[in-house]
């Protein structure tokens, strides 16, 4: 299905799909975060994914599996909405910019009708995705690999940067029973948690994990690239434009898993930074709150480097992949659900628009 859906509709459908998928796998997300928070412990002290879930249920009940869900859902909605909106807006801007010197006609002339063009990929979500509803560019204006990467990184930096404070609150709520004395967010609302973190660590505390977040913006574009490769290799050309729902789910989940593995140590460092347990530089108090943001940024970098080598020296390379199984399982489900919902929402919007157009037409 080809579509000329505007960025607002694509952003809304992507955000809704991401939020639903996130809610479904949230207990896995919480357990994975707690596993990551224990990365500095020895291998013998760490729990598996199943053991972590069992321990949470045994000591705190089923309700504990959804601690921090509100903050995480809000972060997911905002982050994915901003990502999809920024990505598709930049993509359309690039099309308009290119169409002027290529065609010599008004910028809007090349995109109308959406009928001729080649197949163009849509932006990746929290973990990367593929959606046919953004096939809005003609063949002469297809986005190249380098441009795809730049657009994806810019969209990721904007979306993740804006929502990072909410993400930090969510991580601290998820590990609250382990780090109660450090993060001070147990039992607080979202606003009160943001105020508590700011009072403790200043603006840098709200943006903990910013440094690893920047290279992690490669994850959506990398996922998208792997998905396109898998689509070309595994799917006959005649079925690529309209793959089945089952195939869509499998390819989205597999591409997300393959993209996550090489970047996972950065995911781990980001979680440790946001949880307030990465190093002493993440829980500064007193007069240090008056330090400049630049100085705090330097401390953040040094703290993450120290944490990285401490984990590596204590537990080896395997320590840098603590919680990977939870991250993979979570991504498999979340990515597939997000993709399916986004695709279905966009298809429904197109059907409604076409039906309305037929009724209005004379």
C-alpha cells in the first residue's frame, strides 16, 4: 500500500503502536532494567530474567511488575511521536528541496497522487520499524543510506533528548526498591520525581545518560537497514510491497534483535547512569549542585568510562551484556506489536479517507 499520509498521522499511529506494545511487555522491561542495574555485581550474585520476575512477584506481588508504567508510557508516546514526526517532516523537506532543481516545478507537484514512485522506507520507532504508509517519495527523490542515517540520528537526538528526564524518572522508579537511598523517587508522582532529581543533581541529573543516548540514536536506522536487507533476501519481490502480518511481525522483531546486540553495552551504561548507581558522579549533592552543566557533563563521561571498565574487569565482556536476554525478548514482542498496530492504523485512516472522498464526489 502506498500512502501520502502527513507526518502528524504517521507520528500518531507510530506513537500509539509503540505505547501499546510497551504496555504489553512492560514487566519484561522492568525486570530487564533491574538486571541491568545489577551489572556491577559478580556473576554469582546476578539473577536471570525468570528469577528476577519470580522474585518481584514473590516479594512485592503482581502490582510491582507495573511500577513506573505511567512514566514509561508517557516517555514512549512522546518519544515515538516526536521521532516519527521529525523523521517524516525532514524526509518531506528533503523531497521538496530536491524536487525544485530536478523538476523545475513547484515543490508540491512531485508528491501528489503518490501513485508512481518507488518504495521508500519509513522511520524506525523505539527499536526501529518499517512501514509502507510513508511511501511518499518518487524514485528520483529516494533517500540514500547516508541521508537515511543522518535523518534518523537527528530525529532520535531530538526525540530522546526531550523525553530523557521522563525516562530517567521511569528507570529510577523501576529500581526503587534496590536504590531507595540513592534515587529518592519511591512513591513520588512524576512531577515530584522530576523535582527531587533536580534538587539532588541539578539539570545534569535530569539528563543522565545523555552521552550514550547520542550514539544509540543509530539503533532505529540500523534496525531499518537490517529490515530492508532481510526483506530483499527473504521475501520474493512480488510480495515485498504487501507482506503478510505474520511476516511483518517476524522481520521487525528479528531486525530489532540483530541491531540491538552490537549497541547493547551503551544501553546498559545508559540505564546505570539514569538509575543513579553508575558511579558517584550520578548522585552529587550539596554545593555540587551549583557546578556548571559543562563540568557535570565531564563528570558524566568519566563516570561512564569508569563504570564500563569496572564491569569489564570484574565480569568480562559478558558483564557488558547483563540483561541482554530481557532486552531481546522485550524487543521481539514490542517491535512486532508496534509495527502491526502502526500499519493497521494507517491503513484504516486511508480507507476512511477514500470512503469519505467517494461520498463527497459528485
